[in-house]
C-alpha cells in the first residue's frame, strides 16, 4: 500500500489568475463609479478604463448544473470571469458597453434576476438550517427563498432610502450577522431533557459551563447521572443543546421567530450598531413562513415611506425615535423590548427627551 | 437514472415564485443521484416535523485536524437503519476560495466536475465566514475529493477551535475607496498562521476579515476577532470643479441635506462659491461624503489600516463589536505587512494562552480588561481605543505617576 498523500498546505490561493484582466490591470487604481441602471455598476479607473458589472441574484446553495450555467454565461457574455459577493450575488464584468444588454438578457433568461445594486434590498444572508446544521430550529435556504420571492421588486429596484441588509439565523447562536432586519429563531421554552441519554452523550461540566445564566446543574435522575435546569432562570437560549443534544431545545410549536431591526456593521455616518428586538412570537411556519414575510414587508414599507435618503434602517429609527417606530409600523411594544441583560441599563431613556 | 423520488409536497412549494429555487436545483441533481433523492426525503421530513436530523461526528483527511463538517442522519427506524440511507452520510468540505471570490469559468467547471465525481453536486457559494462549501459527501469520498481539489491548488478551510477561513471586500480589485491591498493582507495573514487552521488547538475560533474602508463591506467590525479596516491619515482629496458640478446638477439643497448635514462630526461646509471646505482634523473617515460624491472626493494618499479586535456573535455574553486597538498602521510595503503579521501573531498567541475553553477573544478581553490585554500583546494604550474615559471611580490609581511618565515618554 502506498503512503497516504499528504496535503499541499497552500492556504489562500493567489487571486491573480482568476481576476478579470481589466481588474488586474487597474488593481488599486480606481477613480469612481456610477450606477447606469438597476443592477449595473460602472467603475472607471484612473487609466480611463471602464468596467461594467452586471449583478444578479442567485440562491446560495447551488447545484453543479446551475454552476455550469453560470460558467457558460461568463464564457458567452462576460470574458470568462465571474465573482461572487458576500451575499451570494453573481457579478459578471465586461469592458465593452455593448455587451451589457446581452449579458443582462442572458442572466434574466437563465433565471438570475438582475438587481441588488444601490439602495435596494439585497439578497438575505443566510445560514445552513435543516439542510446541513446539527442544531437548527428551522431551515435557512427555504426561509430565504420564500422571503426573496416576496421582496423581489425591492431587490430589482433601487428605490429604498439606502441599501437594506437582511440576515436570518436558524438558532440563537445566530450565524447570521447584524442586519438592518434580522430574522432569528427565538426559543420560548426551556430544553426538554432526555435523562436516559445525558450520561452517555454529554460531558456534564462543559454543558454546565455553557449556560449564560448558570441555570444548569448536575443531578441524578432515575438513578442515572444527568442534568437539571432551573426553569425560572433559563432564558431558553439553546446554548446547552450543541454540547448536549439530549437537551432538546427545538420545538415545532415553541421555537418561534423574532425580528430585529437596525443592525449596521459599517462606520458610515453613524457608528456600527446592534439590531434591536421589534417583533417576536411568529410561528415557524414552513415551507413559506408567511407571518414573518408580513412583518418584514410592513417594516420595509414604513422605512421606504418615512426615511431620508442614505438613512440606514437603524439611523432612521434613531432619528424618529423608537416610540414612533412602533407607532408607524403598528408593531406592539411589550415588556420584552426592555433589555434586562447585563449592560441593558444603557438602553434606557435617561434624559428629558420625549417626542410628542 | 436514480432511485424513485420521495413525495415532497412541502418543498415543492418552494419551486414557485421569481427567486431562484435551491429545491429545483436539488431535484435536478436527484434525477441521477441517489444521495440527493434521499436528501430531499430527509429535508421534507424536517419541513413536516419542524425538526433537524443531523448529528456531528469525526471525519477528516490525512494530515489535517479540521475543515470537514461531518453529518450523519438521525432519521432511523427501530433497527437503527437509516430511513434515507443514501444520504446517511452528508458531510461538508470547506475550501478556501480566492480573496474577493473571483473565478474563471474554467475553475467553476473544474469544481463542478470534481464534485460531480465525488459528491452530491450541491455547493454553497459561499458561507458567511467565506468558505466555498462542498455539501454532501460520504465518509469514503472525502479524501479522494479533497485530494483532487488540493491538486487544483486549493486548500481546506477552517472549522472547530481554529483559525477560520477569512474574507475580504472587493477592495483593490474594483473599488475606488480601497485604502490598502486587502487580498495581499488576507493571503499573508492566513498563510502565516495556517497551522492554526489545519490543526485546531486554539481555545475557540479566530476569524479575520479585511475591509478596505469604513464602509466595511466584509462586515469585519462585528464578525471578526481581528478586523483589518482601511483608512488614511492625510487630507481627503477634493476636486473642487467636480464639487461644483455636483452642486449644479443636484442642487444646493440636495448637497446640504445629503452631504453637509450628514457628516457625523460637522466637518463639512459648502461655501458661497459652491466649493467644499473639509475640516480634515475632525473628519473621522466615515466615508459618507465620499460615497455620495465619489467623483469629487476621495481618501488621501497616506493610506493604511486600523485594527479592531473582539467582534463576535451572541454566544455567550451577547454580541460584541470589535474595538480599536491600533488606530493606524502602514501596510503598503513588505515591512508593513510583516509588522501586521507580527502583531497578529502576538494576538493569536495571547488568545491561545489566556482564553478559557470556548471563549472568544472579545469575551476574554471583557474578562481581563482592555488595558491588561494591550499589555499582553505589547500594544500601547491610545485614546483612540475608547469612546469616553472611565465614568466610575472604582479603581486603584496608586500607579498614577508612573503611568503619566509612560505617556510623556510615548509622546516624546
Ligand atoms: C454547532 C454547530 C455549528 C454549525 C454546524 C455551524 C455552522 C456554521 C456555518 C456552516 C457557517 C458558515 C461557515 C463558513 O462560511 O465557513 C457558520 C458561520 C458562523 N457561525 Fe456557526 N456553526 C455552529 C456553531 C456556531 C457557534 C457555537 C457559534 C457562536 C458562538 C457560531 C457562530 C457563527 C458565526 C458568527 C458565523 C458567521 C461568521 C462570519 O460571518 O464570519 N456558530 N456557522
Ligand atoms: S444559525 Fe444556528 S442552526 Fe443555523 S447554521 Fe448557524 S449554528 Fe446552525
Ligand atoms: S437553554 Fe440556555 S439558559 Fe436554558 S439551560 Fe440551556 S443554556 Fe441555560
Ligand atoms: S469596504 Fe470600502 S474599499 Fe472595500 S469594497 Fe466596501 S467600499 Fe470598497
Ligand atoms: S468622511 Fe465622513 S467624517 Fe469625514 S468629512 Fe466626510 S462625512 Fe464627514
């Protein structure tokens, strides 16, 4: 038997062979860009070179036939190159303006909607869910597909005040990041423990240490070493579930969706901000989650009507004040919106500022 | 021809509507691929019961301790036989793509061919850390599949308590705002610490992200343990003729309402002759005015990066943003990048030695305090690291005179 092949530890590959020649030539030497139409960017280099980018939506989970279709579009219409954005959009680049229209047509014909530039709703960034994760409360690809169907026009058109980044997370670990709108699973009941399995499957001290509110303690149940949860303390976060699958947190009925608003990674104008809870208790209603879509559309509609140009969703809510956010969107304000986690005091109104 | 399809009335509802459907893609694969037939069976079950049915395990390739995400089905009958046997093993292989996610059509076809031969044919382009993920591989096929991908010049990504795959904004390749060569920094930082990726032995994950400016298109501020973000030190570039053009085409009101009054530090003024004044000392390089008037305004010439540390998602203390530890650093030369590598090395080492198991860097800093952390990684304290000075008196200050002396020394 031959010795096993040891890997070539090549790490991050050289990008140059895969870079469109015009991008390679003008690397680090760009002058400005404009958006000639929805879904198209024009970048002009200091050399005077022009590159048109046609941006199109895709699903993140792609089969090889779709991938080959993308390769074919790149060959036939876009000089043989393509890049993907952080949010799984396709970007084809050409240096000849006359190639733009045929490229747009080819994308649309192949089922990749052209859009997602400028002040539009971008592709929802997503996670794994039932398709591949070992701890999901819901699916990711399906929820995103259903939502993008609903928000299709907002993806295609550039008529939002600023771009809208929506994220989704299928458990409370929240692989999805901060979002203008974040759609996340929120469990509402403590885990149900299968005491027969704990001793065999779980390293108990690790599980105890994982709980953010110290609600778990070792116990003996039915003569076997197990764990018990102080259900009054438990915040149903699900952190004990990954290290200890017998602590079943996912529940078809009680694992709900919560919606958060105003997250922002960039430091543009305002400093980065976390998203804030606005709605919860929405059912995990596969395969199309219509209740979630309704709330998201309501928020987007209000933002579109009321925010100023360039205002991200959180900046808008800050300007008009959260009381008005709830009033304008018609979403109920509850005691759960008042933060009682550590540092939560900083989110209270310690001033004489009230809008009437 | 594959085995017969399972009925999927729920998933079928995800085939209608204008957005591209992953279900249609999976069904196409299932026409000649048993694994995808059974994957649809398991996924439909999840849609019906609203439960997930994968569990982890241990699968890998020779020479590496991570990079494969093992998945075994939990949907079994009384006799422990998988209900959907062809998808009983459904592992993911994480691969590091090029910085900026650039491909040739030829490269996409090569990945498709290898993946058709060894796996399910389902790819994820790309995960949120930045991996190309090949999803749906049997245990036996993981090694031969990786061998072929590796021979194409691509390496495994990170998983587990390890250095993770990084990502970069499009940056230098196609963005006029870019203040440093993101891809070069990305490649050098990851490749310098590759051992920490392939042989997971850190307390928990360590993520790098690279953004060319404060617009932070790679979401580095919150999503990276070490965020490298471009900025500049000298004056912003202003082309006054172009400013006048903006004013004449957009109108004074538009420029006042959308540029001047939106500067977070009131560093802009529009003059009576329609030229622009920039108070560069008070500009915080937020990028807003440059975004709006990209033809007229641009970052200065003395460009570099700032380093933020400690961004992470919810578990366990709640979300954190990265905080500034180094406000400016030149990385446009080999020496500059080496200095960044040295600093990153000190940060990763300190994390490896001082974080508790399953504790992210941001949580560790919360626990020990930023000042102690900075001392540990040999970075000077700097008022750019804070929003406001301390507001409570609960601190021992008997070292005051020595600390003042250090400040004077640093200033000298
Ligand atoms: C237990 C099983 C887990 C699975 C299967 C899982 C799966 C994933 C996957 C597939 C990704 C995208 C990866 C990539 O692009 O390379 C991801 C990203 C992420 N995961 Fe997890 N994850 C798990 C646990 C966790 C935990 C415990 C945390 C947090 C403490 C976490 C936080 C994140 C975050 C923040 C991201 C996005 C990172 C970024 O944008 O850089 N995950 N996860
Ligand atoms: S959000 Fe949670 S359930 Fe979803 S992929 Fe991430 S770890 Fe898995
Ligand atoms: S669900 Fe969260 S709060 Fe409840 S016991 Fe588990 S870890 Fe603790
Ligand atoms: S972060 Fe800045 S440099 Fe990078 S792509 Fe975004 S705008 Fe351009
Ligand atoms: S970059 Fe930001 S801070 Fe600087 S002048 Fe422009 S708007 Fe003001």
